[in-house]
């Protein structure tokens, strides 16, 4: 559920006053994560690497309360649930967008991920979760990348997590991940906590 809140009564009041009218309010942080266990789990259980990473992203974000607040069109909204957006290539060669509802249970998330992405591929239609705070993702898995900085589309203030192809070494597999967020939504410390949570959730697999 989505509810409008008064920015001046929230703990994001100062950030709202400073950054809401900024022409470029987005911040991008980049961190290289150890995804060795994620890749092993993916191969052992026959699950998509990207699906597992999206689930870990949702789980990591669910532990940072700032993810549930988002500035939109000059207002501030509070959400009671999260979703993770994925981009898929449809059967006609175009792309579509899927909002996967985040659930703490991996089996349920995997089921929703597979169903919604297959529908998008076959029907060439996007699906949206209007009542959830959506975390965008973009995976360019054909190319090793050090960093991705997304364009800023005014009015679309959702956080974005982006990555390229993972890098296999002798003893571990790593993946540089870019995280872009609106400064009204959170500060650098909150983004740092998200990265720490994400690495922890990957390691728990």
C-alpha cells in the first residue's frame, strides 16, 4: 500500500528540503561483491543467477527502512512492501519490464520471477506493481563492467541496482555492482548498509 506523508514530519525532512528541487539528486555508489556462493547455489539448485541476486537485493533492502519511502512528483510516499524490477528480452527482440513482488521466501519469489518473466517474453507486455516501492535492476551479463551510471529521468526516482558479467577467479567469483538512489530517499550510510546486507545475504546462501 502507498501512502502520502508530510515530508516536514518525516526523518527525511532535511534531505527533502535540500534535494527535492535539485536538477541531479541521484547518487551512485559502486562496490565489488563476492558472489562465489551465489554462483554455486545457482548451479547446485538449477536456479537463475540473476533471480537469486534479485532476491538477495530485495532481502537486503527490506532491512533498511529508507527503502520504503520514495519521493515522487514533489511529494513523499511511504510503502508497506517492496518489488524488484527486471528487464527481459521478449520473443520479438524488444524488451519488457517486470515488477517481481519481494517475498522473504525464496521459493515463492522464484515462482513469481519465472512466471512473470515468461509471460513478458511470450506476450511482449510489461507488468507493474503500483503499490510497491520498486527497486529497479539492469543486468548487462554479456559484458564485464567496472561501473554503470544510469541516466536520470525526472519523475522516476526509484533506486537502481546494475551489474554486468561476473568475474571468475581461481578461488572466488566477483561482481562489481552499481547502486543509484535519490538523495531524498536515503543517505550514503544507508546505501552502505544496503551493500553490507547484500553481501551478507549472498554469503548466507
